[in-house]
C-alpha cells in the first residue's frame, strides 16, 4: 500500500458516496446514466469474485464488499426507487457496443485462461469504458449538475492516482500489471476532456456545467 | 510477481 493507491481508493469511495447521496437526498436520478451504473455494478461483480477464492487483507475485503453494496444500492435507486426521475431517453448509449468488444478482448488477452481470470480481465477492460454512457448523456443534454461533475471528477481522479501507484510499484516492488496499466491509461484519457471542462467551468463558475 | 489466485488492487 502506498499513498497514491490509498488516496485513489479514497477518491473512488468518495465518488460513489457522492453519487449515492445525491440521488438519495434529491430523490432523483436526473442526469445520471443508469447504464453506466449498471456497468460499474457488473465491473465490481466480475472483478471481486476472488472474495470467495483468495484472502488478501481485511482492507481489501472490506473495500470490495463496500463497493459492491454501494454499486447495487445506486442501481436499485435508479431503476426501482426513483425510476420516475430516470431519463431513459437521454441515456441512449448502446452498451452492447462496449460489452461485445470488451468480452471478446478479455478472452483474447488475459493472464490465464480460467473463468475467474477472464472475468477479472473483463472487469478491467469494462471499467475503462463504463463511464462512456454517462459522458455521452452529458454531451447529449449539453449540461450536468455540479454535484454530478464532482462525482465524475473523483471517479476520474481515482484511476489517475492509480497510474501514479503503478509507477511507484514498478520502481519499488518491480510490480507491473500490464492489463491494468494499459486499461487505466485508456480510462484516464476519457476523463481528460472532462477534467478540462471541470476546472475551467465548474470550479471557476457556479451551478451547472454547460457544454459549448 | 503475478498471482493468478487473487488481485491485491481494487
């Protein structure tokens, strides 16, 4: 454990809690892509199956369980409890365009051709693109509430900090997880445009982030 | 060192 990884995990947790509380307190999931949240729930489910096969640390186990619970709680808020506020018309990204290539790639490029490893690889690839329905939705509607942009900021910051973690681990431990690193770079690139808008519009202005 | 039986990162 190093400071980059710990702060990355904290940012990830903060992002998920921000989104959950935003929906819970406003009793509305307007502007939130249910598809992205479903994909994240799928990411956690397929990645954390090793909860049943390997014990790494109490921290690792607790965080995995918390992420899983919060992911499914968020999905259930969007699709059940506050379904009336869900804007399914704007959430029109075709997720099969992500799922099919990601599934194919995880069969082709993995560390070990076993069910658990393929699912882990699938989760890493899927995570790198899971935010696209949300970004697509913002592009389509042309705006996002500032609380939604804070969520995206922390979510983007999390994988960016993991990049620093991987550099650190490579130098300190000789540890290099090629699949995670390449996917993490791809994932971070998707946030670059958003980061720019976040700093120039949300933090300097107030209220919603509107696109030009 | 890669361990196929578990991943220590989240």
